[in-house]
């Protein structure tokens, strides 16, 4: 009398209550599938990391005494789809029940729910026991509000979960938000934290993936990449981040540097999103570091806001707006991705560095994603759906529930402002202020027109002129439109003409 329990590739939490008791009635299955490798073109490191994490969890469960059926990508009986494989397993083991953990992606949620509907045995979806919030909790909070606001959500979360809250229910440090202290530029070479992460030789797994015919892009770096394969390694990364790197994170969280691909970011998103780590333990460790006076309140708050605030809020937007959300395109942008999104070969140093390191490491930090690649794409009028598929494929931490609202909403303003109160765009001035990319770039950060003028400059003004009817009423953009009003016709025309030249042949810049 067997109950089949499915574990998806981003459900790698060995502490889930499912595993508390070892018995012979439950059969756990983890399945490597073309369905999951092929729904978008993925970075090689992402496929390798998820499969190696799945294999490590399966092995651990077996060692603990659980029954496990693992299907590798090249196994002859693997049908390469969820339905095909589950049906075969249910028949083979004469299962009397099917259970699965709540999927985070709409696509898989819909697929598994219709699969269960058609099953002749009972089925049950259980919690993945990961998030602070339920799927629709954020939508419930804002149901009577015209405008969603992350800050309001975040404060409620702080109180509800008693995070950085004092005995009188007030925020520790006397304020909710220390953002203004967290926007410093780093001058010189940032101290590269010593990287203690264990390396693995993934070359035989990579050979299996290739033999199965899976397409991918980016550097596999089978022997050198740093993504953890199990919870122990992820916990180790967390400890080292808290002690060595977090002290710098707060003040410099928006900084960029040609000398450092991670700056002072945690690199924990992969472990969090595949659930090797829980957001509760990451937040608790950061709070403890502050209570032990190892970091400032501004740093602790700035980091905790990302996880307790942004990560949960983004998930709330996703479940509220799917499935229509993926088709949002407020500005009707339709320009295809330039080829250098796949090679990093552009003369713009900031973009070349951000894309290049993404191809090398399957990682770029938030400001690179938002204010370099995302900024450029929005200014240039790139099709948000094509851009979404690129972000979903390239980043080690990219799962649709978190990637889509960040791309469509935060970065491209394609949802007309549900997630961001104004488009996150800038000219060269911001990029230069926050880092050293402009030094040594082919383009001149100060010029607006001419062949050597930084493309961000003309594109920036052209974006606001082009979209005046949609944006000029936004009170946060008053200053931009006042500056445009002051421009003479000739300046406007030459900016628009330079922007037209750039947009007409994006591959050449
Ligand atoms: P840190 O800077 O160290 O932050 C700590 C943690 O906070 C992260 O691990 C992450 O869990 C959380 N966090 C921070 N910002 C966000 C945010 N905006 N939304 C959700 N969680 C956040 N994040 C993903 O996890 N997966 C994605 O596919 C993804 N796609 C993105 C696409 C775009 C266009 C943008 C602008 C952002 C995207 N983000 C995504 C959010 C953010 O950039 C990454 O979470 C972060 O860069 C991961 O690196 P880190 O772990 O070093 O983060
Ligand atoms: Fe980027 Fe322009 Fe600066 Fe070059 S000059 S690094 S393109 S912002």
C-alpha cells in the first residue's frame, strides 16, 4: 500500500515534515525531465546545479532509510514529462494515493492540479513549509487598496513575525527603513571575500545532460562553480556570509565595480529558491548578528527587507496576477533582444560586464539586473516577454514566481505600475555615480549625441519623450518632464535622432 510523493527540483528541503518518520508506505520520487530543462533555454550551471541538488537529496533520503525512486535524464524508462512518469510509477507500484508539495510556479501548479483531477486514486497537495506568507495573503492585505505598496506589506510582516521589533512593538533602531544610509559607492577595489565553498566535479553529470540532448548556454564550469549541492553546504555559505560579507552589504548594496562580480551580495538566492535554506533561518541569523552587535541596524534592516519584504511581496504579486501577468506590455515594446545578450560582446562596458559575468557565473547582482541590463532593455524598447525568457534562463536563482514580477513589473514597468511606482531607468549619470564602469568605456558618459555618446543618455530622454502620454502624469516624474519642457526643439530632435540610430541597430553598439 504505497503513497507516491513527488519532490520537484526546487523542493530540496531535507527538513520538510514529510521526512520526520521513516516508513515503507511512502515512495519518494525525484525526476530529471526534458519538460523542465526545455521550457526555456537554460544556463548550463542552472541545469547542473538543480540536478546535482536533486541527486544529493535522493541519496540522503535513501541513507536515512526512505524509499526513493530516482529518474535520471538519460534513463530509458524516463518519459520526460511529469504526467507520463507519474502515471508509470503509480501503475508500477500500485499506489493508492499521490501527494505533492505546493509548487511555486503557476505552470506546474496547473499541470499537477489537472493531472490529479484525472487520477483514479486520491491525491493531496501539502505545504512546502517554506515561505513566511501564503500565496494569496498579500492580495488579501491589499484587497481594499488602489495601490499596492511593498513598504506597507513589509512593516506588517515585521510586526507579524516579530522581526527587528522591540518590546513595545516599535521598529528596532527607531525607524522602519534605513535605505538612505544604504546607497554608497565603493571606491577602489572591493575586498573580495575568501570563498570557502566546496567545489565538486560535475563533469560526468554534465556529460549525461549533454548525451540526453539538452540544449543550454553559458559556461558550464563543471569543476569550479560555487553553487551548493546540499543543505550543509548552503548553511556553511550562510554562516560565512553573515560573518565575512554582511557587514559591508548594507551601505554598499547598490554599488557596482569592474573589480568584483558579487560586491557584498549574499549569493544565497539559489539555496533559498530550491529550499535548501529557509527564509526564516536566514532572517533570524541576520537579526542575531545585529543583536550581538556584529552588524549595524541599517545593515541588518537592509538585508532583512530583501527577504522578508521583497521576496515575499514579489511572490504575492505573482499569485495575484497570474496567468495574465506574463503577457503584460504597457508600452507595447516589441524590439527583439540584441545578439550580445547571448555573448556579452557590446562596446558598452557596463552591459558587457553584467552580461559577461552572467554567462560565466549564472549570476549578476540586483543592481546589475535592474540598472544595467533591465534599464537598457526598457530604454531600448525590448519585448518584455523575450527579456523575461532571457532572465528566466540565465540566472541560477531564476524560477518564474520570483523572476517574472521582477522583470515584468519592477524592471520593465510592463504592468503599468503595480510593482514599481515609476520606471527604474537612468542615464549614464547614475551608473557612473554607483560604480567605475564608465572609466575606460568606449563611450563617453557625458555626451548625449554623436557616435561616442553613451547610448543610455539619448535613450533615456527619448524614452520619456516617447512615453509622455503614459508617464507625464506620474508625480514622481515631475522633475524629468520639467527638464524636457525646458529643452529647445533642436536638442530634443537631436536626442531623438541619436536614439533612433541606436534602436535601429542595437547589435552594433
Ligand atoms: P542579495 O542581494 O544578497 O539579497 C539577499 C536575498 O534577498 C536574495 O538571495 C533574495 O532571496 C532576496 N531578494 C533580494 N531582492 C529581491 C527581489 N527583488 N525579489 C525577490 N527576492 C529578492 N531573484 C531571484 O531569486 N530569482 C530571479 O529569477 C530573479 N530575477 C530578477 C530579475 C530582475 C530583472 C531583477 C531586477 C531582479 C531579479 N531578482 C531575482 C531579484 C534579485 O536580483 C536577486 O534575488 C538577487 O540578485 C540574488 O542574489 P543574492 O542572493 O546575492 O541577493
Ligand atoms: Fe555604460 Fe555609458 Fe558608462 Fe559606458 S559610458 S559604462 S555605456 S553608462
